[in-house]
C-alpha cells in the first residue's frame, strides 16, 4: 500500500498510489493513513484518482480514517473514478464526505507545494 | 484455473444458464480473489459488456467473494471457490460455490434501500457489503447442499447494447 504525502498550505495531501483499495489491503491502508495523518494539518485531502476499485472494506477504512481525525479536522476526497464513485453513491457515503471531481478543485488556488 | 461447469442446484430460483460461460476455481484468499476478478472483467469486456455493467459485476463479486474468504472460511483453513459467469438475454448470471460455513439467514433478505446516515463519529465502518450486493442484483438465491454453499445472483445489464 503506497501512499504519498505532500503539504499544501494548511492541507495535507495524501495520494493513494495503489489501483485497488480492497479487502486485501484495507487494514494496511487504515494503519498507514493513521500514521500519515498524525500531523497538525486541519485539512486532509485524499487523492483517489489512481484508484480504479474500492470495495466495502476500503470504504470502511476511509470511514475509519475520517473518524480517527480529531474534531475540527476534515477529510475530503478527490478524483473518484467511476466504480469508486458508484460505491460511495450507492451507500450514500457521498453525502458524508466532501468529494471533489478533481485534485485541482480540492486544493485552494495559490497554495504552493512545500 | 478453469474447472468443470458448476452443477446446477435448483433452490427454487430461476436457474442460470451456465454454459457457455466462464468457469473458474480458485482458493478463497484475497490475492486469488483479485486475480479471479481480473479474469472475470477481461472476459466481460471481450464479450462486449459495457463499463458500467462491468463495474456493477466487480462490486457484487468482490463483496460476495470477500464474504466467502472472511466469513465462510473465517480465518481457518481456506478452501476452493467455484465461480461461473454467464451472459444470457440481457442479464448476467453469477454462480458461486464454496465449502465454508453457511450464510446467516439474517443477511439474505433484501434490505431497506436507504442506509442510515448517523453522526460522523457514529458511522459504521462495516455492513456495506450485503447492502451493495442487494442494490446491484436483480435477485439472488442461496442454498446449502451438504457441505457446499451455492449462491446464484442475477444482474440486469444496464448500459450494454442489447445483443440480438
């Protein structure tokens, strides 16, 4: 499970490099995200544009990541591919998370990479 | 990894056409499930199934197969999974057999279409699997024949051009 992080102003950008977030890797994904989000950034954006497929285990892991963030911190999702978007839509999780069509839409203009 | 055509067990639902079709047999563990899903999707695309319908099959199969590996075989000795996929008259028929524990009756009936959305801190991290299966399948039929679970599911094709 490969996750890359980058600071963009007060936003922590996490890019999921794997193409599947499923039962095979959900636990590792959650554990790694817990480590990576132990930062002061009030906003976390997860770039899922490279993820072609996410199952209910992956969805549960994303929910767990959101719950792990202390109150006042937010988790936004960006770049959901069609099947991933369908899973969020069918489960109504698209009403729980702020979902951006693209990474550009998720990141504030003028926030430069560190 | 192909096996013989899965025998039809009549559990009262409309039987699927299992031949011709795709027939796989693989161990009930996560990486083998990934490979099987890849094979199924390749077969569907070669058969002209559209991307939306392929996505629906991938979601349903991933959830059913996860249930088999995590619950039917429940962390003990894994066992074989037989999977058949057939395309027939605008529908896709999936049939799965395993030698694991029986499916609890409580998860089988179709659930209320609207998941409850509580406060974020109270959100469930699980339970979405059967909801997704019911949301995307036209019907499903389960029976147990001795030590064998048999699950049949049908999906209606939505975005695939109807083949004459």
